[in-house]
């Protein structure tokens, strides 16, 4: 998934590149970069991809990829477990959310404080919640990225999500939350 076009100027400036330098590295014209950054021109898919991939490649060279940011181990809960187990893990580990996994280890959802608060808001007591199934109350899964995903892409994803899973060949390697970037 490519970041939004609006990220180009921010990424370029973070890397201390001029428009001309970025244009040369991406194989496009400096005027194209200027027009895209000014919002005057929507680039073709191939130009946008070339520019964004160039920026991501340069960011990777700086060493700020997902693999360097992620936290391990990742605490998760299977979809067949009870909310009581979620509460126990969250309390013991001092975490506010975690992935929900299928029996084969694939991430299929998430559960966190907001899910638990929704139960409280609906009037469920703690003894009732302890027996409820995770599957019925889990939320959408966290976005999944590869270990070499750039820092800026992680930041972009965390603007809209509570966490990001770092996954390779279906295996969860780590997790990145907003607090991991602070």
C-alpha cells in the first residue's frame, strides 16, 4: 500500500532532499515534484509510485524500518477464548489492546480497552464479561506490514489505527503501537 501523495513533501523534507535531488533519484522532472507538492497536479500512478518508492528506499537506508521499531513478544488471544483471559493478559502485561488470532496463528481481529468499555456501557458486569467469548466482541484487525516497511509508512498507518502488526509469511513477528513511536 502506497502512502498518500500529500506525504511526498513531508518525506522529502525529513530526508533533507531538494525537489531537484528527489526528481533525479526518482527519474522524474523537478517541475513534476513541485506541482505535485503544491497540489496543482495529480501524478500518474507510475510517477507517484516511482517517487514514493524512492522516498521509502532512502528512508530504509537511514535504518528506520518496522523491524527496528516493533516490540516483541506479541501477546495475543485466540478467537475461541473468553474475555476473562483478555482482561488477565492486559492487566498482567500492562497493555491496552492485542491481536485476536485463529488457531493457526493468523491475525483475524483485535480486542482492547474500547471493546471492554463497550461491554461495561451495555451494562454487563465483570462476572458476565469473564464468560463471554472474544470472537463476538473483537474489532477489526490491525493493519499488517512487512519488517522492512518504512518508518513514515508506519506513522501514516498509526494515524488511523491503534497498532500495526509486523508479519512475514503469515507469522506475527512484532507489534508497533503509537507509544512505540513516541
